[in-house]
C-alpha cells in the first residue's frame, strides 16, 4: 500500500523527519492527495518492540550521534555529549514523549508586546494569533485524542498525582487535574486505553499514547500517497541557480549517498538537526546556509526553563506506577511580573525508574546524601517544572569547527546559558514545589537540575519580517519559496506549555497552506 | 562495611576460604577477590586483584547503600577490568588512580582506613580527577542498572507483561 516513489520523481514533497511535525504533515498532505516521501534517519520500530527498561529503551530509541555542547548550563558539564534527549526512529520523539498537550495562551504568542523588552533577550511576537490557531488546535486535539477535550474523560490519577493534588489544595492552587494528555482514557481511534504501566518515556507498548509511529504514519500510508523511508539520514539539501530547492541528499541504510528529487522540501528534524541541515547545506549562492539571510538560523535555541522537585515521605508512594506525567498545576502559568520574572510555568508530575533517577537526581552527586535519597525511592513523589525561557541570540546550534559525523558533515555544537529571567523563574518554581510537598508532610526534598533537553525549540524562528527570523507564518522560509520548516524550530517563543500540541497544530495548518499553494501552482 | 583480609604469599585458596568463613571478609587470592561468606568470587583479568578489592570498597563509598551486599558492588566494578583489558590507557588510569588513593591514605592504604568519613575526605580531594570521574560515571549505571537490586529499593521494573498497574496499585495510596 505504501507508495514507493522514484528518486527522480520531482513532483513529490519531501519531508525530513517523521516525528510530531514531519509525521503529522506527511499524513495531512497524503490525505489531500499530495505525494509525499518522508526521509527518516532512524529505524522503524513498532510499538510491540518497545522495551520497559530505561537504559535499554534509551539505546533502542535515542539519538546517539555525537553532539557537543557548551555555555553556562549544567548539562554541558554533566552530559557533554548529550545536550538533548530526543529520538532517532520512525515517529521521532513522539515515541518517548509523555503526552502532555496544552494550548498556548493568547498573551504568549505576543511575548514582546506583553512582556516588553527584556535585557539580553531576543523576544519577538509570533506573526499569528491564538484565534488563527484555535481551529487547528481543535483538529490536533481530536486527532491526538487529548483528554478533557472533545468530550474525552481525564485519566485517573495515580499516587504521584494524589500527592500533587493534596499539596496543590494546601497551597490554594485552583487549577490542578490529571492533565490534557494525548493518552487514551478509553479505547479510541482503534487504540486501547492506558494500562498505567508507567513507561511512557520508553514508548507505550500498548499504543495508548499518541505517536505518529502508529497513528499518522500508517494512516498516511493507507492512502497510497505516503512513503516513509527509514534509515535515510539527510546530509544536504540542494538548490538550482534560481535558488529553489530541488533535491535532498541522504545516506541510505548502507551509508550510500542517494539523491531524492523534490518539488517542495519540509524540514522536521527537531531543533538541533533542522538548523544544522540548513547550515550544512551552504553553497556558493547561500554561503551562510539555506534560508539564512537573517542570520537567525540556529540562533535563539530554547529548551524551556525546567527542573524537577523530588520529595521523600514517611510512607510509600510508588510514584513510578502509572502514567509518567499524571497531573498538572496551571496556576503559575500566568504572566505575573510581581513574581520577579516574565512569563509563567507549569508544574507536572514526573516519575523516573531507579536507573534514570540515579543518573538525573543530582548528576555527578555521590556519597551518603545522594545514596540516602536513593534509599528513599519507594517513598518519593516528583514533579517537573516547565516554563517559558527567554530566546537569546547566543544560545545557538552551531556547526562544530572540527568534528564531523560519519558522512563527513560537521556535527552540531549546542550552546546554552540561562537568562536571569530563567533562573528567577526556576528558583520560584523550586520554592513552590518544595512548599507543596512540605505541606503534605515531605521530610526531605531535592531541587533537581534540568535534564538534557527534551523540548528543543526556536532555532528557525517564525517572524513577520524576513530580517527577524527564518520562516513566515506558514513555516515557509522567507528566502526560499519551496523550503518549509515543520517542527518546533519554528517557534518564535517557547510559552509555558509543552510544545508538541502546537507543533502538530502548526503542521496541520501548514499542510492546508502547502496544498493550496500547490493547487494554485505558486510552488 | 567489609573487612578485607589480605593473605601473605603462599596461602592456598582453599586455606583462605577456610579462614574466610570465620568472618565476613573479602579475600584476595591469585587473580580473584573472593567472598567466602556469600560464595562468590570476582576474577580479575587485567587489573590487580588488590585493585579490584579497592574498587569494590571505593564503589561502596561512592554510593553507600548498607542494605546492598558486596556482590552488587563487585558486579558493578567488573566493567573496569573488562575495559582495562581492552584499552591499556584505561588500565593505567585505574591502576594509577588506586595507587594514588593508597598513597593519600597513609601506610595501610585506602582499604585500611576504618571510617567511611576518613575515606570520603580523601575522595572529596580527588573527585574532579579523570580517575574518580571514570569510576563514578560508570558506576552510576553499572550499579543502579542491576535488575536484582531494584526490589531492594522498592522499584518493580518491567510492568507490561503484568498488565501494567491499572489493576496493581497505581492509585493505592492510603496514608494521605
Ligand atoms: C522524555 C520526553 C518527554 C516528553 N514529553 C512531552 C510532553 O509530555 N508533551 C510535549 O508536548 N512534548 C513532550 N516532549 C517533547 C516532544 O517529544 C517533542 O517536542 C516533539 O516530538 C518534537 O517534534 P519534532 O517534529 O520537532 O521532532 P521529533 O519528534 O524529534 O522528530 C524529528 C525526527 O527527525 C529525524 N531526523 C533528524 N534529523 C534528520 C536527518 N538529517 N535526516 C532524516 N531524519 C532526521 C529524527 O530521527 C526524528 O525521528 C517530550 C520529549 C521527551 C524526550
Ligand atoms: S502509562 Fe499508559 S500511556 Fe504510559 S506507557 Fe503505560 S499504557 Fe502507555
């Protein structure tokens, strides 16, 4: 059924990456009758093959190609070759993700207007409004089966959630529930309901959690208009004399270089690989890389202001049982500068198994303090902070000056330093998290530093003016008409919310635009 | 804490095993670290057995879990020997690191220091060295990724084959 397209077929839309952005866009276009080839660097691993084991699953799914990192963030010291925790497989990071699916708030799409100029930050308004996104948010929520939308019930709360809720009540928080999750609370879309296995980060073996791997991709393939080519690592995008992109060069499963012709190219490799690819595609016509007349490709790298609070109680919690992200508090997501920072943050439950807890609780930590925390594992509860971070020009994905990958292309070097606003927000959230758990009787709590980035955003940002960013309001590059960006790297700012629902929303909207322009013959 | 009994030359392994039964002790014989009490032995292929014994003690000092038997630490440091066998630089890193540790610990060496606090004070001085980083960095995975220790910490591991926790206590908290 899956349509195999010829390498010389220059009528196809080529999408690079099959994750939240690429997988969704591929299906949406195929549903409209557009011929699509998705090139995916990773393997195709079906959900039955996922592994309920943190490190084994990590080696099965994670993007492990060499990367370097620098800047003031602690990740660069603790995980010098793992700036980000993302996936290389069909389905991309939607295999690993937890499923939290929140809409942006209106004011967040106009960050510069609402926050004002912030020193050292490169804030900008999105060239779109919430009203323009709303119909697409609704489609995305329906597609993904997001709980508490479309009449879908919320998930039942696990032990970790019950503690969060009890603490939220004590602190007077009003908006605390089991979240808007792209996880089935009842059978839906030919997928089963959540069995509370607690391995959401390792790929849902039940298929209860939405992933493009077993929703968008097979649906697109069923139209006969979508071919997904796994083990196809794109190294370069080529263009003609007029500047239009014409083909994509990729290494196939044997490492042999192939060239797929294309009418349109959509880049959805996540916010490290997407800008890297544009930069690595530099030519005599575009010496600074493709679509980079603004100089913003790779800049403004955002990763959300994150951190965790784990707390120990006198009695058992068994917080690893059930959905990993089992509940949320939204009260702090507002913009209220009286707290000492602009923007807001969400608090969401999080649990790790013993192997990952050891690696992430206090990276580099050792001795009695660390070990006794691990001893209390069964009595732990935990939450994750996810808040808006400031775009900064020097936070960037750059090409490494010396190191190359096995195809001879410079590897990405990821630079990040917290903005003072990020630090103030994180400290506020730590204080709130610790107070919340103390209110329920925690005997000890741990303000845990950020993990390698799971949310990677902003490196090909959307802007009204071509001089401020890389793409326009449709994700179309300002410089090259038939080159699109279709993943989270389009984000102008990060907002407080987990990004995937918005990535999917933008992909659905972009598909409408591409199909319309193709029909009109403009691209 | 484990007492490590180091025999003078010439004692047979059998004799050691016999002596070992007297108390909880790790013995070094030939190329192995032996725990007669719990009937396990760790063969060293490349690193000195004394080095392996020190690594076991060091591992416990880095991640001190009193409820974990020595064998878990022994399994956790085994990879150092395997890596040393493959890369001579790693062998040097570990042997030199242990020698340095012993030198800093006074006449009897690291393992002769009775109090954890005294040993830890030395470790704090070397915690940024490549040697310490290599040992700790490996240990955080090789210790905590042993499935056998998970139940000791109250972690149940794989759950898909048991149908998840939907019927097995995902929301069973009662003390709140
Ligand atoms: C543990 C974890 C938990 C998360 N939880 C949540 C959550 O609860 N809610 C939420 O909103 N978000 C969550 N996220 C983030 C979410 O998964 C990502 O934001 C989202 O998947 C990003 O979509 P994307 O399309 O930009 O990239 P991805 O989904 O990462 O897809 C990119 C794909 O492109 C491929 N690719 C890259 N480069 C190339 C190349 N050169 N050639 C070919 N293919 C290439 C990659 O292999 C990958 O498959 C989580 C992430 C992690 C790691
Ligand atoms: S807890 Fe639910 S969503 Fe998460 S992996 Fe298990 S079944 Fe899937």
